[in-house]
């Protein structure tokens, strides 16, 4: 089997959804060769054990409501370390280019004339669905999927959820727990049926917890289950298949049967 060897000073690496065994072989090699690793809060800390003994490890994570490293500082760290001749790994949860700000870091590196490579990771949205037994596409149920973020950039207008009600057969929403009530109300206002099956998955592939409920009761079910971030929301008829296809022994913090109608 041929392998690709590179001399890029910076590797922007997708750490995957949490389970260390879901890391790619290329990502593992870059971590092992790194002189310095800048890692996110959502990257499994066990992955750092793959680094060499002399590797410096710097947390630059972002978590809602907690102290976070400004994105501009992360850019500065990457640029300065590369200019010092270090082999740099930027370790990001999930995939760098799916709600991971990988694009912003690429633009900063390009502006500084620093070469880099992108190593994809398994996105938490896809992993959460797979570990819950939910096929995001299905020939008879879902021919389209939209990946959305429930967290707007600072200073931007609030998301108009009604416009996504019928935009795709399946919606996969990242960072949506805090705005779950607005999301559900907006989707129903846009015409999505109140009985549409929904699933929330917290800490996918690790200590996975999940709750399933129809759209009109989804926010209530999530609050009752005390689910928090990080979590993925999946909305669409394919969620019903989890009752049949589920395989991972995660914790269903509310029963998968439908809640009683109010």
C-alpha cells in the first residue's frame, strides 16, 4: 500500500467524534511526528498520548460559557510555531471543514505564506447518526441531508429556522441545544409536521446519551433528560429507523417510545 509523505509545516487534523479508534492512520502519523500540537476542547485528550515524548501540547479549546482562546490567537500560535521551524499539528474535533473553523485557519496561514495540509476527520454529525442506528440517507425516506449550526456567529442575525422546514428530508444540527425551543418552533412554523421524529445525541461514540421524541415535544424531552453540549440533533423520518438499526450500547436517557401527547 502506497502512503503519501509530505513536508507541510502545519497539519490541520480532524480528530473525529471522540472514539480514538475512529482517527485516521494519516492523522495518527502526523500526531506522532509533531513538535507542537494545538488541540481543541472536543478532541479526545487520549489522542495526545500518540505524540512523541518531547512534543509540546497546547489547549486552545472553545466551549460555550467558558474561557476560550480567541480565534485570532490560534492563528498567531500556528503562524509563529511554523515560522520557528516546528512541525505543527492543529487537532480539531470532528472534521476541520465542517463547523470547525478550519477554513479560517487556512486563510490565515495562506496570508502568512505558510504551507499546510488538511487531514479530514469523521464529523460528529455523521458519527452520532451511525452510532444511534440512523441512516442519514435512505432510498425510501431521505434523498437529501442538510448540516446546520444552531450557533450563530457573534453579531450575525438570528437564524430563520422556518426556511429549513422543507429544505431537505433530514436535518443534522450542530450546537443547537441552547436554542432548541427556537429551532423546534421555527421548523413547525415553516410547515414541518409536529410529529416529525427527532433525536438528540450527546457525546457521540463515547459516553453516548440520546433522547428521541416528536418535534413538538423535542425541546421538552431534551430538558427533561438534562442533555447538554456537545450534542447533535437529527430531525427527519429516518430517526424512526433507530428503533430497528440501533447497535451501540449508549444510554437512552428517555425511553425511545413516543412521549404521551399533551
